[in-house]
C-alpha cells in the first residue's frame, strides 16, 4: 500500500515537474509532426484526385478553361486537355530550352515553343524532353519544330515561378515562367506573338496533327499517395509513449518511497522481565545465607 506522504513527495518533486514539462514538449512536437505529415497526405490526395479527374478527359477549347490570357490556372483545372488550332513560331529565337529537367536518371532539357492560335492567343508549349550533349550543356539533336498550321492537344499546367536570371546561355531558360519569357520572344515573326500570351499556364504536348517528329514525351504524373499517412500515425503513437513512460516511472518511484518509509528502523524495546518460577525462588532461598 502506498503512503500518502510518499505520493506527495514524489508528485511534487523537482524531477517530476521537469519530467512533465519535457513530456508536454515532446508530445507537442510529435503531434505537430504528425499534423504536418497528414497535411502532406491531404495535398497528395487532392492532387491525385485532380489528375484522375482531368488527365484522360476529352479535350476542350482553351477559352473554356482560361477566359483571359492573364488569368491563373485554377488548381482544379490542372492537367486539363485542351485543343488549339494555329501554328508554332518557327523563328530560331522562339525555340527555347528549359534547363535541368530530368527523365529517369538523366538530366536534359524541355523543348519550349510558343504556339499562336487562330484567335491570336499564344500558349507556351513543352513539346517534350531532349537529352543533353555529353560534353556541353546544350540540347543534343533536338527535333525541328513543325511548320505550317497545326491542331495540337496539350494538357494545361500552372506557370512556374520566375527565377532570377543567372547568365543563361542563349535560347535557354530556368523555368517555364511566361511573364519572364515574354521579353525573349521576337515580335516580328508572327503577329501578336507576345500581346496575348497566356501567363498563368503552359501546355504539355499530347498530340499534333499533322504528326511530326517530337522530343521524348513527358511521363504521366505520379498519383501514389506516398507514406505520409502512415508517418502521421507513427508520430501520434510516439506522442502517447511519453506520458505513458512518465506515469510508469512516477508509479515506480512512489512504490519505492513507500517501501523506504515502511522499512525505517525503530528504537529497540527494553526486554520484559521473565517471571520466576516457584522452584527458582526456593533454590535461591536455600543458597542465601541471610534468608531466615
């Protein structure tokens, strides 16, 4: 049985109070990390739902998705296929290459070309991936951009963030940021090339009609949800471990303190005098010469 005094002594000790603070901090960290992992899971889940809803859907006109060139692409419209009729800008100054784009384990470029629709709307189109030259940081044997009128199908992607220019080689860019690229486009090759440029999105090529040689197609997006949900539950289980450990340790300390109180040494008692028998008294009387 535990002693109330021992219980109070342990519960209000400095070590226990410090332990409570440490446990509260550890629980807060674990819960926060679990919520962060769960947020990443929700983001991946929402992205996968958008891909599943849009990736294989029938193409629609660009105007049904983006009503004005300066409008951003809504998150729910990501990967939406659109169809456009017009022509690519075949001026060499129009043919750009986006640096440091990987395909599998290889690093190469995206071939990026503006496509001008019949209504004058210009959309930057990634035609595919091109490997890099083995010794120089330039595309190796990129296919030519087709000339003449084309009907293309592309999947819309949100424009990338503009990156600070760091001395790019001519014809290369670091990101698909149409607003930043606008200044690099020639103005005399096609009418209104930069006046109606879509700045909130770009297109990832699906098909061209008539067909023409094109770079390696970009892979389909990954729709797996990853390990984030299991990581979240792991962190929350860790959060339960710390208070359980503190409760167990405190209980053991209270038991040990109670046992110490029960084993406190006491002052020895004086031995009680043993009552003498009748025979012992008679024997003493015979031996005592002063007895009558």
